[in-house]
C-alpha cells in the first residue's frame, strides 16, 4: 500500500541526520531529502549530497530541474543509490529556484513538466512523483490545476503531492508563501474526486494527527512539514495508528539513548555535534525540562571533539 503519511522536504532541515533521528520515532513514515538540484546531483559530491543510512528508508529524493535529459540521469542515480522514489519539485517559489526555471514557476509549463516526468519514468523502475502548488500568481483556478495534473498524469505519473496554497512568484518571500496565501483544502479534495485513479496527497498547515485522520477521509495521504520539525515526537504513535502494526514504541528518553552510537560514530569522524543535535532540540517541546535540555545542548554541542556525553548530561536535566 502506498504511504499515507510523509514528512515534507525542507531545506536546511531534512538532512540525513534529521531523518535518522526521526527513524527513532517512526519507522514507516515516508521521508524526503532536502531538494537537490539536478546539476548538483550529476556533478557534485554524491556521497555528501545524497548519502543516507539504510535505516532512513523508505526515502524519496527530491530533485529540482527542468531538463528531461538531466532529470533522467538523476533518476538513474537515485535508483542506483537505493532511493525508494524520486520526486520533482514544482512547488518552491524562491527567486533562486525561479532563476533556474524550476520549482513553482514550472506550473505554468505543464507540458515541460510532463516531458521531464516521462524521461524520468523511462529511466528508472522506482516511482516518479510530483510535488506542486494549487496554482501560481493569477494561474490559480481549480481548472488550471486540473489541466496541470491531467497533462502530467498522462505520462504515467500516479502520485501528486499538492501544497494547498498558491504561490506568488513575486512580492512574497518563500516563508511568506508558506503562510500568506490562504489554504484551499477543498480544491485538493475535489482533485481526488475528479482523479480517483491517482494517488493524491495533501500538504499545508497540518499540526496534529487529528487533522491527518480527518483529511485521509478525502485524500490518499497527508504530508506534514514544519510541525514535524517543531514537534518531532508528534510521530511517536503513527506506526501504530496509521500502519496498524505493533512497532516498537520509545519514550523521549529512549529516543535520545538510541541516538548515542550514531552520534559517536559521526563525531569520531570529525563532524561537529551540533550538526546532529540541532534537529533534536524540540524533542521535549512542551514538556518539563525542555528549556534546560535545549540550553545545555546549545551551549555545549558547538565545540569540536564532544559527542554523546553532551546529550547524556542534557538528558539528566529532564524529568524521566
């Protein structure tokens, strides 16, 4: 069964260390990399940009680009490295992305997106998916979105993740584009009704699992973004609640303890501890001791040479 819950690709957040940490909380939720450009994938340090631990799977590589030949090569690379899926970004509104003619600006070029997706599908056996907005600028009617999905789905693409906000390509920052345009969930629900054969996932503004359960009555999947970073333990029960399996359940203290070996492995290689622990600061969000936990880690994890002992000390400050 395709995955009903995922954590959104987020720049400077969903790196390999965040993903490994999240796997100590949920083993089944679909995870995404940060967006990586097709040029970086083909010409950059692949292990640095694309490397991951087997424990992070199921895992999707999100790529940004608009050249079918390049994207086909990226799909082959993703498959060769063991990714479970490759996803094309047609939703990011940043000016840097626009200058490269990819991201949300591609919504006005559905045939170009279709050409890219077709090339990727022909190059690999892993699923090729699309993450897009409901519209951009004045091209934001429901009919515009239907046309986009219709054209792209004719390639054989079956999974569409829809950020239920339009994007303004000028005048709003990427952060404002995540908050200012109103959410239009009904349009995404309607899209599923009109394309029942497609796997439609909804994204935008979700903060709790009650919302997820409600929207799964109307769509196939829900993607959670910032809430997954600001409150990672939100996912502690999803393996049981959404996958109906008796997966191991770890309390917050056990999640930290299960990170010690991983942390020491990486810090012994020379990685600064804060590259990992920055993703863990919100583990105790809303709980007694959270402030002391964050303060101790923030003050001590930036030093070279320190490892899991910093977390052991911080954990001692949090009631068990």
